[in-house]
């Protein structure tokens, strides 16, 4: 479940901590509200429908005041005891069996009354939690999509304990299984970070299946700890992208978008690192912005690989591994699980089909840029068309 703002009534109910003034007010209200109703039900053998509705209304009112349920019940039963003792009289003699039957009837009615009181309280409490969660989800969507005027957004952020002043960074995590609000993995990350840094420094939420962390720039280590906790929270590979810091609510929107783009770019390029920084991927995003130019480069430089037996995929994978290992045949062979001589044969074949030599430093950069462009554009799975 998403973190509730500090000091909210629902947060006080969750922790069981209530100010003394609230407890005293609850007890004062209990005496006045319960007295007449208890006098009626203590003399009855069963609750009427009107009694049940009145008791549920009392429980709902207590929940709206933020009074914990255990205090409501702790006030209810002593009040019931006083009412019953007063109505039965002190030291009054009678048939023991009648006294037992009367006491059993009163206890049964009071038990039913406590159930009705609790039902009204819990129904109102759940409704308050749902309203709180809906309000928080709306705030998160507005914050990450920039749909609300900045001044109003800052006011709403304070309600949830988050301070929007100063720079913030956004980190997003993705796994094969989408993250969901209230899931165990989400709560694990949220509890770990907010208990250490506080809700005013960190906001943990979910959006579009991603786990999102909005962190104050004043706490530099949050994104790294977020990545570590996100990886620990799931039993499958987890990749995290971290944006550059930006100031203000509009900066959070841009940082969120940047982190999402960095995550997509790292996936397209097949990066193995579990954590990527958006600043390290700027060159790849620049390549992707001019699709026409990069398409021409891929077709011109790598188009000849399509003539290879079995298509271009094998040779393109070989080039990717070759560049990733520092252009070493032995390391490439180990990475791909093939022989060193096979790597040498493929490098020669690439040189023959493209006209570019991967072992030549002057030609290597052109080939490597074309390979990155092919990954970004999904070639050869997705056909490309030259601008000419």
C-alpha cells in the first residue's frame, strides 16, 4: 500500500497512536452518544434494525474523528456496565436463574452491539483508506505527467509529505512481472527507503507497470539504494534507470520521461548492467532522434550482412560482442560460447560483406555506430527504408 502522509487521521489509525486530546474527546463523545442507546438495548432481548443502524453510525463517526477502534470499544463497554448496573439496581435480590438469564441476555445484546459498532467503524475506515489511495494515485499521475498547475501541485505534495523544492531525480525499475501498488515487492522497497529517509525525501509509487522513485537531490545515495532494494524485492532480473537531477515539479516530469527513455534504450541495446544512468545514454538518444540519418547509416554500412548465409543476425551479434569485449577475439569467443577461429572467420566475413574492417581503428567507429543504430531501430527484424 502506498505511504500515507504523516499526521493524517488514517496514518494515526494505522499506527494506533492518537493524541491525548483525541482520546479525551472520544471518551466524552462516547458517554453522551452511547448513554441513551445503551439504556435502550440493555433492556432488550435483541437489537432492532434501528439499533444496529445507530450503532454503525456511531462507529463510522468515531472513524471519521480518527479515534482508534480499541478506544471506541474501551469506552463502550464501561459505559454499558454503568447503564446496566444502574438499571438493575444495587444489591437487588431475585431468583438466581432469572439473574443469570438476564445477564446472559444483556451480554448477548452487548456482543451484537459491539459487532455493529465495529462494522460501522471498519466500513468508514476502509472508505477513508480508499479515498486516500485514490487521492494519492491522482496526485502521482498529475506529478509525473505534468497535468496540474505547479502551485496547486506543490500544495498537494505537502499533504503527502513530499517537498517539491530543490532538485529531484527519478529512478524507474522494470521486471518481466509488472510492479503493482500494494504488492509485497512495492511495499518492501517503500518501507525500506521511507523508513530510512522519510516521506519528505522519497516518494515510491507505481506507474504503467514500473516501480518509480522520486528522490530529493539532497540525498544522493537514494537511487543506488532504490536499485538495490528493487532487485532484492523480486525473484527475477530487474533493470533500473536513473535520470539527471532537475528542479521543480516540471523537472520531475522531465526526469521521469528521461528515465523511461533510458530504460527503453538500454533494453534495445541489450545492455547487461542492472543500473543505467540517463547521462551515460545521451549519445544513443541523439542517434535515435534522427531516424532517417541513422537508417541510411545502417543500410549503407551493414546492409551487406543480409547476404550472409542465415541472414545478418549472427554477424551482427558477433560485432556487438566484439565491441563489448574491447575487440578481443578470445573474449568474444568466450562471451558467445564459440571457438576463437570461428570469431576470426566471422570478422573476415564482415569485412568482406560490408567493406569495413572491424580491426581497423579508423573504420571501427563507423561500424560500431551503425551497430548501435541497428539495435535502436530493431534491424534486421524491422526492415529499414533509405531516405534516398
